[in-house]
C-alpha cells in the first residue's frame, strides 16, 4: 500500500472512531439530562431562588470533587488550588490534585461562557460533561498519527478502536467522566508510541535527528504523566526501563554489530543507541522538574511523594544514565572511567526515591498510612480483577479483549529469528504491559492503564509484522515464523471484537437514553442532591453547613450546595477521614455528641446505602462485626429505628422511594443542636 493510501485509511479509522464517540456522547448526555430532572432539585429547578447544580453520572464520583475544586479556584482568582475547605471541616486541608485537569475544565468553561453567556462558574459546571469526549477528540488523532509512524494504517486502527471501544480504557473519555484518568492514559500511550517511533533504543545511520525528536517527545509525555499521577507513571517509566535493560542483557552483539540467533551478522547500519536512553532520562527529568515548579513554586513546595516531586525527576535522569551505561557496556564490552563514575551517581539518584518513601513514612508518603490501607479493602477500585470478573459473570463483560495482544507480544519477543533491534523494541513495549498486568490482577483501578500499554504493544507488534523494522516504516517484513499465523490471530481477533464493542457501546448508550429506567447510583445522587437542598434551606443552618455523611455522599453534598463535610476518600484528608470514622463508630450518644461538637457539625445525613458505619467499625476495632456495627449510636438510628435524642432535630424530608434496585433504602436527616 502506498504511503498516501495508508494516510487516507488511517484518517478513515480515526474519523470512524470519532463519529462513534460523538454519537455515544449525544446519547449519554440525553440520559444525563433526564437524570437531572429527578427529585425536587430537578422538578423545581426553574422556580428556585438558588440555581440547582447539574449532576454527573455514575460511577464518576471524583468528578464532583473536581468541580468543587474548580469552583473554589474560580472564586479565589488564583491559577492553582492547593487548599480546599470542602472537607475536613472546619479546618480544610491541602489539595494536591494536578492543575492540568482544573485548567482543562476552566478552558471548557471559557468556551461555554462565550457560547452561552453564562457566568464563568456556571459555564464550567455545564461544560464539564464534555470534558472526556473533548479530550478524546484532541488525543485520538494525535495518538493515531504517532501509531501510524510505527505501523501505518494498522497502528491507527489499533489506537482508534482501543480508545473508542476497549472498556474500561474508553470509559476514561465518556461523557460525564470529569476526572484525570483520560489524560493519564493518553500520556502513557504517548510515552510508549513515541519510544516506538524512535526505534526503541536503536537507530539507522543518519536517522539520529529524527529519533532524537521522538525520544524527547516520549520523555516529555512521561513527565506530563508524572504531573498528573506520579504513582501511575513511575510504574510505566520503571517497567519501560526494565524492558530496555532486559533487551540489552539478551543482546549478543559487539562493537556496534548485531548478531542473529543463527550467528549471522546484523546490518551495521542498524545499531544500539545508548545516548538515546540518556536523552530520554534527561528530557523526562527536566520536564518533570519544570512541571513541578509550575505546579508548586514558590509557596507550596514540600516533601510529598504521592505527587510529582524533584526526586522523581532525579530518578528519571538517573535511570536514563543507567540504561545508557548498560547499553554502552553491552555494545563495547567495557565502560570508560567517566561512565563508571556516572553510573555510581545515577544509582544513587535512582535509589533516592524509594529510600525517601521508606525513610519518610506516612508523613512523606501518605499511602503507607495504616488507616488508608485498611480503607482500601472497602473501595471498589482497589478490589482484585478476579473479584470483578466473578461479580460481572465472565471475562468479556468485565474486560476488553485487548489482553490477547499480550500473547502476540510474548510470541514475537520469544522468536529468536528476529533481529535484535526488533526484539528490543518488543521488550520495551512488553515491560509496561506485564507490569500493569500484575497490578491489574491486584487492583482493578489499574486496568485502564494496562489496556493503554497493551494498545502500544499492539501497535509495536503489528508494525513489526507489516513493516519489519524499528524507525521509519519499511515496505516489507524481513522474517517468517511458524508462529506467525497464531500471532496474527491474537492481534486480529481483539481488533474485530473491539470493532464490535464500539458498535455495542453506541447501541448501549442509545438504549439507555431511550429507556425510562435509571442507574441506581444516579438515582441515589439525585436523592442526595435533594437532601443537600433541604440542609442548605434549613432556617437554623449556618451560611455553610458542616455535615457528617459517608465519604461517597460527602463529595456530592459539597458540590451540590456548598456544604462543608468531614471525611472523604482522599489521602490528603486523612485527619477528616479519621474524625468521620470515630464519629460513625461512636458507641453512645454522649460520645457522638462530643465528637460532633469538636468539628462544629451542624447536620448529620445517614443512609442505609453506603452508610460507612460497618467500615468505620472495622477501621476502629480491626475487624468487621456487622451486628456490633449496627449497635453503635448512628447504627441504631439508621438500622434499628431508635428515636434520636433531643439534641438531634429531624429535618422534613421523606424519601420518594423505599428501595434502590433490589435493596431497601432508608435515610435520616438531622440537625445538630448547638
């Protein structure tokens, strides 16, 4: 196929995916519009003195926190948000979420303000459901172009179908998903695709300038990912480095010439490029440091290793130096004295990061805190992949078929008849795919990023089958293997199923838009919005009420009615979470009242669904006893029907439904006497 025909075909694939996303977005927004008509907030929105804020669809509860933060950012007039008063009331707490997603929401709001004339804060909330699709509209053509540089139209097809139809990767870009996961996935894919376009550490004669541009682009993409989620990208960067190191150790070349498994010489024009890995480390490290300064300089810098920090930049640079030294040693058989010294310094640079995590404890890395670790057991996204598959009835309903690509990648890498440069390219892509597989088996929150790395592996594998060499696309493959048919099957079957999944995604969204039924969690969010309105309109309530509610409920309350809450599921809010746990686990009315007073709580919202009482009991006592949890003070109120004491005044709110799905639903809304 001619280059022009490949470009046209790649454009067709991208256009198909974008049209599918556009149609799906329209259906999802229609459903969301109906969901926003639920409850007193929806029915009476037009006649209320205060505007009723639009809801986001399940299961994107973090989006409420992003929008609350965006509202605080607009009100403050500042460019960065590093303190929030929405939870840990009445004190507030630090906020370390990346400004990139806040700026993206504000940019969409600016467009909405121009289009509708609405006030800026309102325009941000109304434009928020478009955040995911708009990001995809920008990222998909760019990533498909990068993939096409490695694998032609086939590469563009892999990326288009992965982003449009591979669940849960595609879910990162759904309408109403106001979170940073789509940005993180795009950064991961850009990191891998740019490395593949650079040749994965190998270059041909005269090709260094082009490879240099791609290697720098990969480093910058990884640094953007660190800015968005250091925990996620450090895994991708480290496993990419391990893949490159494995390829160096498996290479049997010397003096710049490769050696095939059969002993024949590799063409001298294709040679290892150790300095490319050094450049990758420096590009990523310098960009990471620059993004850290953009985010925190000058007033909010500190030793917080949960987020991007100079230690990540130092480790990135050190890792690049180590890979450079390893490849030089494998290529030349020895290391110059200067390289030995650099290797020693680089080792210290890489080791500094994990040493700081260990030495600093939870004060430097909050995720080591026992309370947060204990809480993870009850959070959906921290459960195992096996648990997800069990609850959804099988592998395919729970997961995209894209993992079949892993079989093709492993078979290609194991084929010793391939040139060393080709195996190196595969191992660099396999590193993150295998590392994220292990993490996805452990916790489902990693599945989306795992699929992103599998898309990169798929592009790499198809590129080698179709074009046969790293770097610029060639016209034909240079080898034949007895596994080739199997490899093609494990590549084409996922693509066919992803194509079907894309059509199924459109059909499912259309059916949801036409149905009169609602997702139970969306119905619950509308009810919580109603209760937020009732609390805000309580004549005895302070200007900004402080409400004790479960963490899941708290983020919705804070968004819907400018309510301050106590405990939320964010590592920065460890003090507020601890306070909420102690309140919910209080055994007596007297103890509960003392704890409520200490936090100036004005209202309490108890729900039988996601009540947090059992979890609180487990965190306090170290084990779960449902009967004992229901016998705590708040447990007796919501589950036992006990009459509240006189210092708790019931508010006039009656749930319009008695069941949520197949479960009974009860709610108690109480005002706390001063």
